[in-house]
């Protein structure tokens, strides 16, 4: 398998699609938001990119859940394995592509998360405890991947239950099948990336992103839920609720996406420190030159 990772607006999808075209591959998305139907512009699906010279490049784990559903890493791992095995049975090359570091790491580190079953007694007991005590308990169980886990009590309790369950899972149950992987990273220079992010944001705003969020709200999705689906949905929801002017929303959103890209790179660097080899491609190279570099790395 080939893994292509990078921050938002880095051009990783275009590269993955071109690679799939040349190697007869299929793409598995590692994006925590593109799983949702109807959330297209805000998540940057850009599905037109999957058509190369008249050939439709197959993709997986995009548009598989309805908005409002809380998709998680456990489900991603199960869906990834299913797609990976199906691609292999067809004799094609799987290409995992995305910017959700936790999703990618959950595959590269080769462990399987446990499934969370209902436990009303435990949920009731945890719900009776003050937030401060719950936060301390969660910190004792697992590293925090998501700050919303400690700012929303429902998510906080769920995170604790997952942490308790993980602590009881044996190493034998956690192992993934052996996957020979080449991992490459795409990271343009900071100023170029900042310019791309800003231009892409304005393009999306001019092409219906606000209307997309408005439709989601009108469909009955709660504003608190939408805010958890990423910066675009958070700030545009606040704008539609008159908490920001349009200009304030654009400034706040643009700044937030820049900061998000920086956090993505921090996550990838941490993955490297923990032993995951990432081959960083020359940012000045063309897509075709980057493809040729990947072919030499295999």
C-alpha cells in the first residue's frame, strides 16, 4: 500500500489520483469529514479530481454516512480493512490518502480499536460525576486527540468509556494484518500553503459553501453538532446565527484553517519521531515528478 499524507491544500489528492491512474490503483480516503454525504464543499471533496483523461479513479470511505452521525476511529479501521481487502482481491493497488493524522496513524501503527457497546450502568455512574473529575479520569486513561472530548460532557463520557475498554484489550486482539507500506508526505513551503489556503477558502465561499451549511441546518442538524464537523461548519454556522458578520467570519475562518494546517504538520512530525518513516516529496517538483519519485521508492 502507498500512503499519501499532508496538510490541507497541499495537493495530496491530486497526486494520489495521478498515481492511481498510472498504477491502476484505488484510493481509500483518510479524511474524518469526507465520510459524510451532503458535506461536500466544506470538507473539500473535489470529486471532479478523481476523473483523469476520461478514466474514473475508484475511491472509498467518501459519502458513506449521513450528517449528524458521529463516525469514529474504530469504524474507520473496520471500513479501511474492508476496502483494503476488496481492492487486493481485485488485484489493484490501495492508496491511502488524507490529512487526518489519527486515522492514518491507526492503520500504520497496526492496532485495532475495540467496539464500544452500550453500558447504561457505567454511563449513569459517569454522568453523576463533576466534569473536573471526568477530565482527570480521561487524562489517566489516554492521550487527548480532540479537545472537544473535554469541553462536551457527552463526548467526555464516551472518551472515558473507550479508554476503559482499550485498557482491557489484549495485544493479540489489537493487531492488524501485515501491510507493506510506503508513506510519502506532501508539504509545500509555509507561505505557498498559506496562499493556497486563503485562495481556496474564497473560492469555496463564492461557490456555495455558506449555502451548504444553511441547507444542513435547515435539514434539522443541530448547530452544536455542525460545529464539531470542522472549522468551516463551525464559523459559517456562527455567521448564519448572527454571531459574526460575514467579514469577521472570513477572517476567523481563514486564520483557523492556517492554524489547523500547522497542527496537522505537528502531528505528522510526531508520527516520525515515533518511528513512522515518511518520505517528504520535493514541493517544487511537478505532480508527474512526484509520481516518479514514489515509483522509485516502492
